[in-house]
């Protein structure tokens, strides 16, 4: 599954994080500074395989995950994107548990990481990578975990304020999310009644924060990085293609401690613009 939308032109280049930004080879996105990548209307030619050790994954026990990105049966080299060659985002099927980890490269070009799953059930692995000289992609895999079931409700209600480690993080425009437009994400961060600014955020993997959105219905995945905007400690922009319920996780670092805030929003259908008709979603 790939959240990057591309302009429907054979020679176009597009920002992986801001699909409304297009240009030519060598251009950089004015919003986030990332190099524009070429449009690829073909299905990814890379295969992604995940192996678990032990094969029978159980709750509460470390599981070693081995991930290989291959082409014609051979492991392909990956580029560093936001300080890592591979980002692995792990959620349970109910979207009530989230983890963001980074597999380490092995001598044979595969990647390995250990994960401990908190409860039985189905989990989704979103593998975010960029082959050297190729286009960034997100591949989704599923894994079944045996053991003790979690006692929880699967009813997700709107949540615009998240309290974590003494910080109060608010999604200020949580009630104003629509598809088919350049969508801003406006966050405030407070601690001890003091509003924090962008300068209070430490660098975390090359950005002031990392934002992940996943839809409840189709598990559409967006990995978003903030851009600088006055009056907001964390601000980002994206393009959402499908309406529905979404879970949102925001990770930020202060005083060398990583914090994860979570939100639940409903995205309503917006009007398609003339520009939007030239865009299409490329998903796996």
C-alpha cells in the first residue's frame, strides 16, 4: 500500500509527502525539502517478504522479524530517508496499539528487528522504504499473534486531545478534515499550562515530528512529516483521498524523550477540484 499520489503526466516529478507539488527532475519540494520523485504508473517491481522467528508468534514474547526487499530474487540496496533506510510501523487491526521501529540492515542486505506484541489478534506491518534510485513505497503485511486476548472496546470515538507524559497535545482543526484538498494538520503542545513552540521540539529522524494516519475501513496509510509554520509547534499538510474514520499518531521528542500522542478523526468527502482530476492514487 502506497500513500503517495502522483500527477498523471508521463514526465512529471512529484513530492512523496506533498502530492500536490510537482516539478522536474532535480527539483525539491518547497514545503519539506525532499527531492521530487518520478511518476511511476506501474506496480512496484520489488517484492517484500517478512519472516517471523519463531513462526508461531505469541503475546508478550519477543519476535524477531526479518524483512527482505528483493528484485528478481536479490536483495536491493535502500536509501536513507529521514535518517533510516527502513521505517516499520506496526498496529493492531483495531488501531488501538501503535509502534514505530527501525529494522537494522544485515550483511546480506536484509533487515531485522525485534517486536513484542501486547495481545493476541491480527497486526498490520507497514514497511516504508526507498530503493536506491527508485521510488519510495509502503508495503503492508499481516501477522497473526496467538495468546491472551486484550480486553478492550473496538468502538473508536472522536478524539482531538491527547495527554501523554504530562504533555497535552491538541489537534486544533480535528473537526475540519476533508478529502480532495490540501489538508492542514494543526497541533498545539502544552505542558504545565505553558504553550510550546516549534523551537522546543527536538529533531526526531530529520523532522520536528512524525505523523501517521491509518483509515479504519481500508487501512489506507499516510506517513506525514511536518513543515514549519508560525504559531504551531507541529504543523503538516497532506492530501487525503478517502473519507471515513482515521486514527492519527504524532511522535515528537523533547528532552531526549520520545512521546506518542494519538487521535481519532472523521474525514468527510470534499469537492474535487480541476487539479485533482490530474492526480491519481498509487496503492499496493
